[in-house]
C-alpha cells in the first residue's frame, strides 16, 4: 500500500511537517509513505484550464499514484491554509476529472494552542465530502504541539502520544484498505 501525505504548511520549520514525519515513521510493514508536494502549483484560475500547467499535471498524477492520503494541516484563522485549499481546488479540476473522487483520506493537525486545528479540520472534512473523498472518522487527531513530545527528526518522545498516533496510522491503513477493496468490487 502506498500512502501519500500532504503537509498543509509551506513553512520550512513547520510543526505539521514534523508530525507528518512522525506519522510516516509509524508505517506498518508493507506500507510506504511518500510526500505529495504541491508547492509549485499556480494560484487556481479557470484561465489555466485550456492548457494545464505541468505542475498541475504532476500534482494530479501524484494523487493518482497513491492508494490513499493523510493530510496533516495547520489551522489558519479557523480554517485550512490557502495553499492547501488551492491544491485541493486544482485536484478537483478540470470538471469530471476530480483526482480525489473516492480517494480515501485521513486527517491530522497540530497547533501550539489548545484546540489543535479542530476548526480547520471540520472545514477540511466539508471540502473532502464535496469532493467525494471518504474520510476516516476516528480517531480525530488534534495535537497540541510541544517540543518535549516532538523533539525533531520525526521522533515522538511521549509514549502515550506515540501510541495514539500509532492507532491513527493503523486506522488510516484499515480505512484505505477497505475503500480500495470496495473500488475493486464496484
Ligand atoms: C495566518 C495565520 C493564522 C493562524 N490562525 C490560527 C488559528 O486559527 N488557530 C490556531 O490554532 N493557530 C493559528 N495560527 C498559529 C499556527 O497554529 C502556528 O503558526 C503553527 O505553527 C502553524 O503550523 P506550521 O508550523 O505547521 O506552519 C495561525 C498562524 C498564522 C500564520
């Protein structure tokens, strides 16, 4: 199984990138994690659609190449970052070529504050429902980030957080397996 992970932050020192590395480090045997980078995408405009930019074609091909996706995102002003929204908008285009159609997705997020991206994740679920991407319902992962727990390099120093993230990764793998099995029988 190949799982693509999307980091919702463009920051080189992103705490959500740190969490993504931790999640990827918990992959069970037989599961490969790859990053799905979207940083070269232009800001969406219908004007591009007559002659799709190469960055868009690469992005859609990368989405097609994975069995499922884990999105690890910050919260910006009680929603998802604009760069991530732009990437999801491109994924949905052109009309009737939605790259996220029936693509299983699991969601996580980290913030320094107490609510740990909960509001952004609800917005993200709304977008993904519209795109017909089945999302893992539980566990919800709202991480209050601190350096004691995430010292760097994908290490999770707190055993209960590590066990919780392992449950999340295992549930995401089950969710993707279930959805892709259904694909095969439709
Ligand atoms: C434009 C902007 C808006 C933000 N809005 C929120 C917010 O609504 N809720 C929140 O918990 N943190 C908010 N933050 C703080 C982020 O959680 C914090 O910067 C975090 O480190 C971003 O994740 P990253 O390190 O992965 O980029 C905001 C930060 C920025 C730059």
